[in-house]
C-alpha cells in the first residue's frame, strides 16, 4: 500500500478494516481510492471492461445519467451517458473519459453526497432505525467516515462518523439537544418493527418522518375536498404512457405527472422530485392526496407518487406509465423514505 493510500486510510475510520481485508474490498468502500484508480486507469475506453468501468458507471448512476445494469462494460449506453454528462457540464461532447470529464464527475458526486449529509442528518437521532439513517450512513461511508454495515441503525458508529464529518466539513450535523446514544435495536426489535409495518392498514407506520427546508408554518393544508379532487384527476390519467421529460397527457415522467395533476387543481408546485420534496412539509403517515417518496436510482428522493388510500399510491412508472401500486410491494417498501404534504399560505 503506497503512502497516498495509507494517508487516506489512516484519517478515516476504515484504517483497521483496510489492514485486514483485500485491497479490492477497500476500493468499493473508499471512493477516494476509487477515484485515484480511475484517474490512473487505461480501461476507460469504448469496448473495454473491468473494475474501473464499473466504478465510473456507478458514479454516473449516482448522478442520474446511467440507469442500466452496472456491468463494467464500456458500451453504447455508457458512452451515451458520458455524452449527456459532458453536454450538461460544457465539456467536449465525445463520449471519451478524459481528465476534465473525470474531475467534473468526482466533483458532482462529492456534492451529491454532501447534500445528503446536510439534508438528512438533522432528521435523525441516536436510537433511530429507518431509511433516513441508512442514507446518512451511505454518505458517511462515501467520505470514509463510516465503517459499519448500512443497516439504518443510528448507533455509536454512526454517531462517531457524524462527529468526524462535522469537524472536517465544518457543518452542523449533530443537534446539541440530542441525548446520548440509545441502545441500537436488536434483531428482535427490528423483526417486531417489520411485523408492525406489515400489519398496519397503510403499511407505512414505521416509515420515517421527513423535514423541509423552510421553518415557516403554513396556514392552509391541501386536504379534504381538494385532496379528493387531486386523486380523481390522477386516476383520470391511468394508462398514460411514460415519457422522459413528459408533462402532459401525451406522456408523463414521474414529477411531470404530479405537477400536471396539481396544476389542474390550481395548485402550483415545483417541477422535479427533489424540488417538490423541499417544497412540501413532512407528515408521519400519508392521507389521501399526500405525496409518498422513494429512493430509487440515486441517493435521496428520486421517485414519487400520490397516496390514494388503502396502502396504495398512483404514479408514473417507466414500465407501465401511470399506474397504481402498493406500498407493501417489496420493491417500493424497501425504497420508501417518507411522506409529505402540500401546505399553502
């Protein structure tokens, strides 16, 4: 292990892990080393395949440019993802991975994970066990501060990693009012939580609460007759095909569908999932007409739908367009990160 790698390892919580594990395992756990290998790789060319290509695909996936199988093969789809990335970053659009493209990719990835720490760390506290904690753990692991399993449990390892991140990034990640770390949930506790979730009417009782950027208290809540009208309008679009960037009945993408439905009711909301997430207000359990959010192809909220009752939500999915799905579907259940509500002055 050279001095550069050793320096990176020593300043993280992973140092002991590095000494006892094969280097390839450490590469996956420590992106700084991953980045170093990418800049030195000769695999990042069309037609090549290998670990460096896989790492690059993972970065493109995190940044929402690549949603296909991460297979380590530099083919047409990977090349197109790179071209799309280059186009949005004012780089030469050639599908080739030069140093400028890699530097921009690494910069954006670090920014994405830093935003995860800022957006979710103040929503968790010691003793919690939910999806929000797992998102924070993943971001902490990216920066090399967290060595434990991504289990969604806020225990001593997570708290220690947050303290290190707080100091090195000069961010407030741990509230002063938080009490000492509570005992982490046992396997029995987790099983009981899962059982309670499965048997609740809406199957979302144990899902995490969410916070918003604004601290301002809203006065009028979009509920009652308005919520019923929203669901009625949403149901009227069942079967509409999925279309990337679509925002009319000719074809919808995920957030385009949501914005259209609310606009039809005279309610203006932002366009993207992340913007709607920040615009809306947190609730513990969704009611009819509320938003439900999911973490799918990138960290944080990346897909959403409208809760229609009975543990179901309506959304624009890539496979079947506008459809109604169950929150208890294993795919959606493990990706669910919370519910929010539109509240207006």
